[in-house]
C-alpha cells in the first residue's frame, strides 16, 4: 500500500512547529529569570504535559513497548532537563543564546551516531559538515577569533551550562536514533513530558531554590512558553503523518538562525556579526551532514 500524498495542511503545521520550537529556548531563559532555573522548567513542563494530554489524549502505557518507555523516556527527560538547566544557569542572556547554538549540534551528531551504530551510509560530505558545525560553535564562543585559549576561557566561565548544552545535544542525537526502532509506532510525548516534569520537581525539592509569588507578567510568560512547547509537538504530530517530510526536514535545519533571531528579539539582546556567521556555519554544516545520507548523493 502506497503512502498517502502530503497535504498542504500537514506541511504548514510542520513549518509552524519548527517556528514554535525556535522560540522555546529564549522563553525558557525568561522563565528562569522569573521562577529560577529548576522551578521555572518544572512549571513549564508540568503545564505542557497537561496541555498535551488534553490535546493528544493520555495513552494507555501498557500498550507501549517497555524498552521504549524506559530508554526513550529516560533519554527524552534527560535531554529536556539538560537544555532547560543549561539555559537557566547561563550567566546572562547572551550566553544563553550561545548555549542554544551549542545544543543545535544535535543534527550532525545524529548522523554521526547513525553511521557508527545503525549502519547508516554517508558520503564524503559528512566530515566537512561535522567540521563546519563545530567550527561554527567555536566561532561563536570565541567571538570570531577561533582562538583555543579564548574558546576554553569562555567555556570555563560556566562549565556546567556548556557541558549540559553539549551533553543535551548528544542525548537528543541518541534519542533520534533509537526512538523509531523502539516505539513500534507509538507516541509517548505526553508521558515523557510528565516524566520530565516529575524529575524536575524532584530536583527542585532537593535544591535551595524556592518559588516566590510571581507577578502577573511572569505567569503570562509561563503559560506562553508551555503553550508554545505543547503546540509545537501537537503540530508536528500531524505533520509527520500528513506533511512533506523532505521539505520539513530541510526547513528544520534553519532552526539555529531562526531561533537566534527570535532570541535576539525576545531577550532584547543584540547579536554581532561573528554570532550570525557562526550560526550560519552550524546550519550549513547540518545541511551537509543531512545531504550526506540522502540517496543519489
């Protein structure tokens, strides 16, 4: 039986999901400034989980493969927590935007892990793609100097956040390589969000953070961030079934540039030429990695 033809609705929803996800990192940063890094993330994932359960429904967990729930659920929660805390513990807004770019190494790492562990074949475009993405991150961190001392010095100013951002990229790359194989067609996004929220609340209970009475604008940011996150996943859920996936995959590689542009506006932070050059390098490198795996390459 042939696959159904892509619909315009599915493709548009996929593009909407990409745009929504691009706005998530700066919104996470705003939440951390209002509620704290751990408390803000816990609140956002709690509300997002409730919204996803309302929109997509809460699945029967007994119908899921146990390995999928355990392995993919763990990878998903660890990734989301790593990203949220990396952004939350950033020393300032500019550093948070830089950390978002470090996280966008995951597309190249996904291809690399598929090559190493899944038998994925790739062309000669893969090595230059990986190198270009890594150079893009180094270019941003060093302010366009590509100085090893400058890169190391910048990273050592906040080793926790940079480690979390890079570790998160590895976690998401691993998730992307195992989720389809283990899921057997099931979608565990709502339970995975609930697991992420639960883990964050456990972390919060053990941390010195305490939530203060929020101002009305902070509550608005919380609801907006949770709605954007949930709507992105809900829209993508339709897109993968109905949309033009080749177009959507290609479009998704513009996310580093789009997310940086949105972050610049949302966080009121001017980004210099070196940053945009680095973001373009990460995007181009990711596209080369993706192209290296396509038939007819």
